[in-house]
């Protein structure tokens, strides 16, 4: 298109005012709020201007009539009107999926939301004394009861828990940590950087694969404020490896009168090895070894809301609570409510395994998942399609993307093997379903793991597969 033609085309774009008075847009204004329609109009016109400038616009200018434009505006408005945060179906088999919202809350927890979220509560009010109370009091008692910790405190997430703990205990002083434990979690939490932000000086000891007790002892000096142990939750060094057990670290630290802190990452209360899964260190074990302070997430293996839980010696926890930063990192009442209710379920381990979705999904035996997969196939029914081939294959689910990718659980997968459609086309079509279905692509196969698909979602997945089978036929 010649520059002159482009100019002419740009001139033909109707003004917003004129559009607003057209029949089509007036109808749209009857459906959506005016501001939303204005945004939609501006976005549609901006896109048309860009298309014209790049020479991507149709050469017939009739697409600029108000009728044609209002169709585009209507489509755009419909998209804009959708909430941004929406439910999706997790068919990835990653139970604690950080990108998909980590843990699902238990039904019993959800039922508590209306009264606290929609009403006043004793969030920071001591009902017995009739005066100001502490928001942390609602979870401290139950956390102490479950873990036998001396004291407890909660903040926004585990990253915040580590930050405020280091800031309180070691600002301007030294923290000793093994080179084998300088982890990065989920791209934005890195031990060396959190350490720098806290104002503590990191003293690295040992090597990537081996760190000995004497490595720690060699660097302890008058400036040493803390020995830090970090659970290497998202990788494993295999071969010749050695790390120092928390109990030995505690013995050493006591000799020098220094506290030991452990960032457990996931932090679970249940010993999964009892249920045939990999051993994850429990919070209770860390505390029983004498670790002075442990921190962990509320929404990983614990199966609660996003939160950072800090447990340990009363003196240390109180210092953290009195740190000014605690105000900036504090958790809100909805989180507290969800956390307290989740913790209350842990009073009965069997109830926790049944009711807390994260635990329930992780512990679902292979046979149960296979039954679910077969049900899904039955719901899809007999289909003959050139688009892909459906099969059941064995594979593994994962406990958590950023958290525990090493813990794998045997599962039964529905595989959509590409034929006429490519794997990325199948994956994208499922993702554009309403609600979106998130699958994984492995070795050019699209895999759906029924483990993380709720029973009530099976029919939606089946329908999506059926319509994808019929697509383009
Ligand atoms: C996940 C994790 C964190 C960060 O926890 P968030 O709750 O995501 O802030 C910190 N340390 C370790 C070892 C972790 O596994």
C-alpha cells in the first residue's frame, strides 16, 4: 500500500464520537458499562491503525463502516468483560502447581468464608478483655498444639518468613550456609539475594555436593549470628553427597550460643513415607532436633492458603513479631481464617488426608486414578477421528512444580497422540476451552492426568475432547 493510500485509509477511521452514536455501539452500550465500551473501541481502533501502518489491513475500506466496527467492538467488549482471574482445570498432574494457584482449600474451610469475609470479626480484638488483641493469636495456639513449638508467627509467604527472620536475627552480622543449599525457588526467591535484602552477610561453607560439620565450625566467629539450613526442595545432587543433619548443627551451635534456623520450604505435618510416598522432613521432626526457628509455606504440602509460617523458640519468635517489617508482611483476615480452619483439620490426621485436597490428591492410589481415567474415556464415548488417537498410558504425577518436583507418584494418563492436529494445537485448543484445560506435552504427546482433575470436572474435559475430535471433520 502506498503511503498516500495509508493516509487516506487512516482518515476514514470514524471518530469515537461518531461511533458512539451508531446503532451497533448503542446496542453494546445497553449491555456493558460505558467505560468498558470506550476501552473496547479504543483498542479496536488502535489495532486498525497499526494494521494499516504495517500494511496488514484489508484493501477494501468497507471494513471501516460503523456496522463492521461495532461487531469488532462487541467481540472485544465480551473479552474485556471477563474477569482476569478465572478457574482452570488442572490436568497437568502437578498437584501443588504454583502457576495454577498451588493448594485448593478444603470444603470445610470454604464454608467459613462468608461469615468472616462479609462481616466484622475479632481479628484484632480480645473478646475476653474487651480490648485490642493480636491477629496472630488465632493461629498461634493451634500451631503450637500440632507441632509442640514454643511459639508461632505467620506472615505473607515463606519468602517473607525467611526475610523477616534473617533481618531480625542477623542484620549486619553473619549467617553461615552450605554451598549445597543456595537454592533458587520459582525464579524469584534466591537465598543469596534474600540474604542481601535482609542486611545479613552470607558466609558460604563446603562445596556443592559435600559440606561437613567442621566446615561450619571453621567459620564461626564473634560476628556469627545464625546457622542456616535450607531444604533443597527442588533439586537433588546425586553421587557423592553429604550434608550436615540439623541435630548435629544444633549441637555445634549450642556450643557457641548461636541459633539454628531451617527453611523447610514445603513444610508438612504428615509423614508421607507412612503412605508409600517419598520421605519429606516434617516440621515436627525439625523442631524435635532442636532447631531454634523453622519457616515454611502455608500453601505447599500443608494444603492451606498462601502464608509463611514461623515456629520456634519464644524469644526469637517474639523478636520477629516486634520487628517493624512484620506490619508490612502481615497476612490478612481471609488468609488467617483459611489457615486456622486448615490447621484445625490436622487435629485428626485421617481427616486431614481425606479433607485437605492437596493431601488427598497426593495420596490417591494409582488404581483410583486409573478408574477415573477409564471413566473419562467412557464419557468421551466411541469417536472416530483423524485428529488424534486416544490411549491410556502409565506415567507419573508430580507433587509440586516449584516445590517438590522430585517426588513422583505413579499415575494413569490419558494420552492424545497427534495425527492431523499437532501436539501444540491440541494443547492450545484445550487451553482455550471454557473453562481452560491445562495439559502437558511430553515427547510430542498431549497428556492429561486425571489425578488433579476433580470428579465434577471430568465431564467438561470429556466434552472438550469430543469437540476437538470433531473439529475440522
Ligand atoms: C517454596 C520455597 C520458598 C518460598 O516460599 P513461598 O511460600 O513461595 O514464598 C522458600 N524456600 C524454600 C526452600 C522453598 O521451597
